[in-house]
C-alpha cells in the first residue's frame, strides 16, 4: 500500500519551473527522505503534497486523496512541520498545543504530546521567548498533536544544537516504530542516512535518483550519502 | 465550533496580553472621561473611538504580521480554514472593545453619577455594528498593505483623522465648517451618530443601516483583495 504517490508533478512560478516532472512513491509506514540543494524544488513538492499549492500538471495522491481538492479532509490525517511556519509571540506553549489539538477530529492528548517532547517545563513560556531549538521542538509537537497517519517534516533540525538534533532523531525513529509514514525534507545527509528507509534526490526540479541510502552509495561507488549525492550531481570531489 | 471557540479564546487572551491594546481600549478612554469630568455627553463618541482603535488601529498590523510571519500558512495546513482565524480575530476585537465600553459606561454612571443610556439595547446594537465595521475597514487595510509596519502605519493614519473628524474624540460642532464637511463622508460618523442617538434614547434605524452597508462593502472588498501569503 502506497501512502503517497506523486506522478509527473509540475509547478512553475511566473514561467520558471520550480518542479519539472517529479515522480516518487512513499510506502505506508516508511520514512522517506527528500534531499537536494536550495532551489531544487523540495519545498514546492512538499507544498503540493499538503495541499497548500495546486500543481500545474501531474497527479498527487496522499492516502488516496488529492490534496489540492480535499485539503481539509486530508488535514485531519496529516501532520505538517513547515520550514517557515510560526506562531504569535505571546501564545504560550501549552495554549498552542491545546488549541491545535482542538482543530483535529481524532487528536492525541495534547498533554501527553507535551510530555513526550519534553515541553512540560516550557508549558507557560511564550513562543516569542523560546530559543530556536525550543521553537522547533514545539512546531514538531504541533505537527503530531492531531495523531496523524502521515507526517511531513520540512527542514527538521535546522537551527538545533547537536544534542537536540539527536533527541529529535530518536523521536522521529519512534514515529517509524509506531507505523507512522514520515516524509523528511532535509539538506543534512547524516540525518537522512540515519533516519530514512528510502531517499529521493531532487535537482533542478527533477528526481535524480531514488533508493535506499545504501543503494545510492553502492550505485555511485562512494562511501557516504553525501558523496553519493555529490557524484549524482556531477560535482568534482 | 470547538476549534472556533478555542481560536477566539486564544486571540482574546493574546489581546489581553498586549499592553498597547489594553491601554488604548480600556485605560485611555477612562482617562479622557476623567479629563472631561465625567461628562456623559462625550461617552458615545468614546465608544466609537474604542471600536476604531481596535479595528483600524490594531487589527491591520496584527493580520499583516500573521501573514508575514507565516502564522496563517501554518494554520492552513491544519483542518481549520484560515477564514476561521479572521472570524476569531473579529470576535476577540469586538469582545475586547465591549469590555472597555462596558467599563467606561459603568464608571460614567456610578463614579460620576452620569445619566444612564436611554436605550441600552440599541446602544449595544450600535456598538456591535460600529466595532464590526471598524474591523472590516481594518481588514481592507491589511488586504491592501502587505507588510506589517506598513499596515500598522496606514491603520493609524486612517484611524486618527477619522476619530477627530467623525465626532468621536471631539464634538463635530466644535470643528470648523470645512473639517465638519469631511466628516460627512467618513464611515465612523454614522457610528458616532447611532451611538449618540441610542444614548439619548432617540435611536433611529437609518445610521445602523449605513453601518451595515459599509460592513458588507468593506468585507467584500477585503475578501477580494486579501492574500494569504
């Protein structure tokens, strides 16, 4: 069973193609990575997946639904962490979790989510007073408060210190154990290598290669995913 | 409904944590009342002023900042419609204005022994329409001006002349003729009139209809021009 099917997705902004024929599938329960340099089309692909943008051409199916047409119905089953999303400065951590929980039909217990993501000590702290890492952790917790079947995480650990990164990795690993489908967008290769079952490499709006990190490394005869990516991109090392 | 209640409660809470809103919608009108030695004739104008400060002074910057800081975008990935957030903002602004207004009226009557409003029901109706209208105009400003600082600034530039020329801050008869004529064309003027009529117990329907018309027109314009991103 495929959780996500993207076929020949195309999207241009003012005539410039951002995504130019992207095709990939994500299996249910798998953690799927999308890597690529800035401007490769990662965020546009994600925004089409979650129904924020309508594709110019191609089909997108998430849990069997078209996100552009059925955004709200799908949103109940989807958890999203945006690269650039934020909250009002004066909202407190516990308030944000409780409020977001109220948006979903079958939400998780927001108190438990707060506990799980070690946010309890920050419960009464305002969003504007949180550190970068704390904000990131809250945004991740908000992506999960609706108890989603599919989670899309854009730039998961950007701005986190090494300890917080490893802690976040562990929690994403827990999601996989629980059978949640995860789409992880990142330009950190170590992260993708550590967390993802399969990876799509995006470049210039197209999928350059798909496979497990091990397959990509073997195919390019390199020693790490980062080197495999550079080889696929034709960059001299 | 559960989501809307949660959103509106959250917005009201955020508003109550904003010192500027608290000052201008609650403390400032009370200070003016004290300066006027509790003259109840000035109170209807001050009620219009409270509504204008919330809807046109505060709301445009707030909405623009929600857009600029991608709060609207984040909400658009949840099952709720971002339109619900606009509704929640409206409820919060109206509720905050209502709280400031009730306090002002109660202080006028109990502390200064002022005359009570002649038609409380019509006064409430006039305030609601006035407040919703101010928010609808604020919505238009947030739709036309894209960035936060610009929207705040334009909101203030629209609001301040309007409260002086519409009779909200000073009676219109105290203004020179040409300035009084400008007031004839300002949307806050029928609001001040409606509030004044209800206060003196001679409420008429016509100014309320004008307010309702402005609300419909401004909401339609705002909805056509507003961009979520």
